[in-house]
């Protein structure tokens, strides 16, 4: 879908993107604050941010209960939600074009004028407890916070988070909202048919009842190697594993694009080097790899599930292909095929207003950078094997990584797999 992007900087310190999608019948809203778990007053009340997010659509200046607010918000089919991460709290909504201003106003009152109360807090404590307890039964959910901790990130596991729920008071909720929900800490992306509406939207945002404050810095931890760590679950009949390599810097757009293509070559399809080879031999049903870019650190992650009896053969493939990449063994034919796939996925990624919004929001909320959608095809075409190999080699050369797994097996089995991975780095030093 054709669209144009305008960045606006409001007098109250808020910043955001207004994305005009001519002819769109939907409006999409994202309002983002650096207000996640890492910004709570103390780790004793770690679940404060999460609980506040659960209470976000409860009682407010116009509605006495969550049910009343929800009934009015959704009466014409509109959707809303919120999510909390280590660093962020984000409110999202989609609605039909004809009611955009009504929905915009309902988001304002929820974000700016909540009426937090003990009745809703106690109810949400039960809901959050149920949510986190459920995550303990999800092996991937349990696995990746453990890897983050092994690498040095100052976060809590789901079990640790559960222990803090009862400590959170209404005072904690109100304090967190007042300190984090300031106009200077707000970033937004609004997408839809905005022709003739941009000035009106800016005027409305200038009127939001948010105090001035700070745009918080993103958390910055000293990253290191850790593990292997086994999370033993008697009911886990196979191995759910994760392996993360980190670099203490933000990748450039060119490096990120190159790593995206490399991940496609390694695990993206049924004929990929790692996943495809494992499927062909009947070793594993699912293996993935991905690159994440942060302001202070970037990570190269691998994960999947494998039966214990075939795990060593799978990891032999992983080691073999990682060494091949390190040695520069990527053909131009492979590169061109992966670039063609990336171009197709890019074009398919702008079919809806929400997809367009998400293309810009992920990066903008990290460092206020506005990606250029129209230049992405040329950037993909410009990816080289040299850039790809150099970035992968830097991840390996930095030699900061963590490996963990969830299974019913023994720690020795995980150590043996970790030892295989370590040879990738030992060869570098040899």
C-alpha cells in the first residue's frame, strides 16, 4: 500500500510518526512509553509495570469499570490491547476509519486519566498470577529469560516474577504511572487515511493530560558468556534449546539486512542449510535463527526442539554450517536466491495499515530513527557476501554466548552439546 510518513515533534516533548495511507478504511494507533519491568522502583515490586498494563483499560475519568469501557470501545468492532516488555509499555488499537476520533479519545482517557483502584488491582493480581503460571508450562517462555540472565541481563524469570506479585500496592501502581507516563517519554505511530487530519491529530495530542518528564535511557548491561544451563522438566520428552551470541553494539541497517539474509540461508526454508538439512535427515521438526538489534547490544539467536536421541546429529549440522559461514563458504547463487525471497517478503509486508505501522514502529521506538520503506528494495539488492560474512565473523570473534535447554534429560547431555558449539569459537583461536 502506498503511504507517506511525517515525523512530528510536539511542544510537550512527545514525538511520533503520522503515516498517511490514502484510501485506507482502517486507522491504527500505537502509543509507546519506556515504562517496562526494568523501570519499576525496585525488584521487590517487579510486576508493577505488568500489573499496571493489565489495569490500563479499567476505571478511568469517564468509565467506572473495565466492562463499561470495553463495551463502549468495541461496539463498532474496534480492537485494543497493551503489552509490557523489559523496557516498554505499548498501547495499541485498530478501528474503522469512520470512528477514529472517538477511539482516539477513548485511548486518551485510558492512558492519561486512569482511576486505579484496589478492587481492580486485586483482580489483576489473580489474572497475572494465572498468566505467569501458565508460562511456566511453556518451555520456550521459560527458556529465553534464563538465557538473558546467563548473558548478564538484569531481569527476573517468570518464577521470580510470581514471587513479587503480592508485594505490589496501589501506591506502586500510581507512582509508576506518574513517573513513566510523561509527554517526553511518549512515542507514537498513527497510520491510516490522514489527509486533512494531521493538524487535528497534533492538536489533540498536545492536549493530552501528561506531565513533562524524562525520556528514559534504555537499560545497558555488561554482556558476557554463560551456561550451559539445564531447566529440568520431567514432562519434557524432548529438548527445547536456545543459543544466543551477542555483540556489544548496535548493528547498522546494512549489517542487519545481511544477517537477515544469512538467517534465511541457514534456517528459513525446508531447503536451508541447517533446518532443511535436519528435516531431510529426520532429526528435528523445527529450528530457527534470528538477529535482534538493540541500542547497546545486538544478538544472533538460534533455537528449536529436537529429540534427545537425535540432538547430537543436529548440533553437528549447526557446527558444520557455522564453520562454513565463518570460512566464507556462501555462494553468489545462494545469496541471490535469499535476496529474491527478502524482496518478495518486503513487498508482501505492506498489505495492511497495521503492517505498515509495524514496519516503522519497531525501529522508531528504539532510537527515533525513521526507516525508509521505499529504499528497502535497493538495500536488499545491495547486500553482499562480504558484509554477511564479516558480521557473522564478528559475532563469533566476540565470543560472548549462552546456551540453555529445557528437557527431562541430564545436565551432561546439554554440556556435550555446548562443547560442540564451543568448537566454533576454539577454531577461531587456533
